[in-house]
C-alpha cells in the first residue's frame, strides 16, 4: 500500500495520541516534509517567472502595464493598458493551481530519473490525481520537442513494437492475431550519438509511404544509415541519398554475430525504451507518443549532461515558459 493524502492525514493524527517518543519524532519529521510540499508558495513561482522571461499581459499581449497593488497571495499585481489585471504567473502553466515549487521539483526529479508516475507522486507527496494532471502539463510542453531534431553523420535506425491494451486488441474469428499484427504499435528509433528520436509509426509492419512521412524530416540528406536491412528502409536510402551499412542477422552464425555487434547501439536503445515504457505500465497507448516525447527528452538531456539535475531543471524551466494553459477540469473527468 502506498501513501495517499488521506492516509497521511490519518498518520498525522497518530502524533496527537502516540506516547512513543521515536514514533512521535518520526511522524513529526514526515509531517514537516509534507507541509513543505503542500503549502502553495506563489512568491517562489513569481520569482522564477520573473527570472526566466519578460512578462506581458496574458489577455492582450501588451508590455505596457503598471504595478497595481498585490494579490491575496502576496504577489505583485499589474494593470494593463487594456484594463485587465494580472500577475506574473497568470500566463504560465502554473496559473490557477495551488502549486508548491518543492513538490513540482520532487515530482520532476522522479519522472526524469525514469521511475513510474506513481513513484514520482509518492516522492512529491501528491495524490495520483494531481500527478496525472501534472503529467498532462509535462506532455504539453514536450509536445513539439522532437519536431526539430535532424540527424546527420552515422545514424542507427530500427523499429520496435509494443502491444496495444488487451481490451483494444482486434481479433480474427475470436482468436488473437499473431506476429506484427495491427495489435502492435510500431515505434521508429534513431540514434546518432548526439540525439535520439522515438516516433510512433502506425500499427503493425510499416508501409513505405507512412514510414517515409514519419522519418524524412529527421534525416539529413547524404547521411549514413546503419541498420538491419529491413525492406522499408530502402525508401529513405533512395529518396534521401543515404549511404547504407546494413547487417542482416539471418544469414548464419557469423553474420548474426556481426549484426549483433554492429547494431548493438540501436538494440540497446530499443531495450532502454522498452524498460522506460514498462515503468509506465497501464498507460493509454493512444497517447504513447507523449511518453516517447518524454523518453526522447530525458535521453537527449542525458546525452548532453549525465547529471539528472540538467534534465529536471530544463523541464521545470520549460513549464515556466509555456503559455499553454491546461485546466484541471479538462484533464480530470
Ligand atoms: Zn492587456
């Protein structure tokens, strides 16, 4: 059983009744930590927003406004020339949430260290409902993260497949479909030592058209493709004028060993992605691209700087910079 907000409160009630000193001290510490994660700290958020970007009116975009007293949270209020009143956080993803910056930081640290969302919630001492809502915000800011990644040099490429939820499996004559059926989501993975890409490419074995549409914008013409000779790769090689280094494992023991060795970087990437997805089991596979964006974000950050602080700090910054507003009620139904 994991802690929920309710069980925390029950736990804190023990503080009043338990006579044991050690227990009392322990619960007192947990209580203090809990409070640190639950008191909204609007001032800290305001400070962060002001440090990261120039603020403007969230209603009309204007930069011409004057100070106008304080909000009831103690943060600076402004009045725009358009007549509307706003504060520094009103244009950010944090708008309207009783948010605590420590809790966000703990949560993000959990997520970028590739634990499950559940584990990140426990670390941040927030409910799963809140955690689910925060994930939506994170997905929103990472939505276009992979759009501008273009690979050059030696590019490893492969596909990996994950099954759809059992409830959504299509059946033939009431029997499970075998092999790379429509019940498998195809994910294209690329790695060139500098970047990683993970993109959904439909269901089952990809068709040439779809494959080309998914990949072409991410590969620079004239690059070298290192791959397993899968037929569908030919369309990229031809259209983008790529050099090809292909290793086919199907031609006997020696060729298999060679392929295993030469394709190890991309095989490792596939394994890492599957491990990452396994941590988020129970995810809605319709939204798998959100998780692929997150995987790509974390991996690309790690390739720049091994220290997880780099990734968590960047993600927090992106959340502060984001203009998109997601309302709690739009996510939780
Ligand atoms: Zn305005």
